[in-house]
């Protein structure tokens, strides 16, 4: 069995955005804008790949619907909880160690850098500033209105924060890449535009041995959503595997059962935690 890590991440990303129509496609749009800016700034293919993957997962630490919707405000209040949770969820999985670090700082504004620079352990990656600006571009887009008419306002709003909220070099790159109308049209047709970028991403093909650590990551993200079911998926995976063994299934089939056990509650990511933990449920 061989599985593309990028395919897994895209699926995870899409499911997380199904939690509300207001969030539909948010991760993909931010990935698209981040990629365009990173490319303009001359990032290597490896860094661009990590940036794209990071953007697809950047709000994975936003557990409640309220938290996700609050993050859609341009002047977001207290965004550091979901940034830290995202970091902690992803950093235990070796292939996502760099994305985890980028996510940790994805809401640090440029003019807050000195506060972090004072401590050596807080070295903020350039990619966090790119992700921050790209995220703010998407929250400024009114999805109910046509895009070209808003583009000038969004550009002016972002450029006016150069050297304040946003890193000047990142703003300059954004100002350049957002000149063609196609940039804005690609934002609203993001599934199509992402396909082109996905083809340029350095993907990891997971084999039988490495697939379980990826499943463990996804399971952790799913189970973390509710304190009542914190180890539920891993329990289901183990029991399903053991029943398969007792029923005489081969190792390959047992592995499939274990994977299915890890993923069986994937739909929980699309359900608000306010519903999952509703008293009396
Ligand atoms: Fe965020
Ligand atoms: Fe976001």
C-alpha cells in the first residue's frame, strides 16, 4: 500500500473547512496566496513545498467553531491559542516539524518581532510572515461579492500595514503578484489553481511502514476535538485490528482495519465542538 502525504493533508484540510460555509476553502486559498508570494520571494522548492503544506493545515489548532470564525476578523483577538495547539499537534510527526514551527508563529505581526527576538528560542521563520499576510488577504475577501471590485481595497489595506502588521518584503511581493487580474480570479477558483501548485510540491510517498505514524497524527487531530473521546480512535483501531486477526485475515487486511479505525471519525472535524460536547448528547 502506498499513500501520498500531500493527498492526506489536502483531504484533512478540506474536511476542517467543512465546519462552516464561511470557512469553506479557507486553507486552500491561503495555501494558494502563500505559494504565489513565496515563489515571488525566490523560496526554494523545498521551502515552497513546506509553506504550501503548512498553509493547508495552519488553523488545525482551532478547535471550536467560534474560534475558527473569530479568526476571520481582520483585527483578530488572541489568536495564539490555536497557533500553539496547532504547533503541538503537528510537531510530533517528523515530516511536519517545520510546518509546525511556521504555524506556531503565523499570527505574530511584523511589529511584534522584537518581543520574540529578545528570546533566542523564538526565531520566527520568514514563512510565518508570508502565511500571516496571506491569511489576512483571505479574510478580507467578501465571498458574497464579486472579486475584482474588491481587489483594490484589499491591496490598499494590506499595503497600508507594511512595516506594521506585515513584513515589508512580503508586502512588496504581494503587491507584485496581485497585479494581474488572474491572481484574484485564481483565489475564487482555488481548487483549480491549487492543482497546478500541487504538481510542483515535493510530496512524500508513505509506504506500509510509515503510514501508521501519519495515521497517528490524523487520529490525534480528530480525537483532540473532544476531551470525552481523547483516545477513542486509537482504541477502535486496536480492537478492529485484533478482531481481524482473530477472524483469520491476513496482515494487509489487518493493517487496513487499523487505518480505518484511526480515520473512522474523520467527519468529527467537520462538526463544531459545540455540538460534539453538547450537554445531554
Ligand atoms: Fe490562524
Ligand atoms: Fe486562517
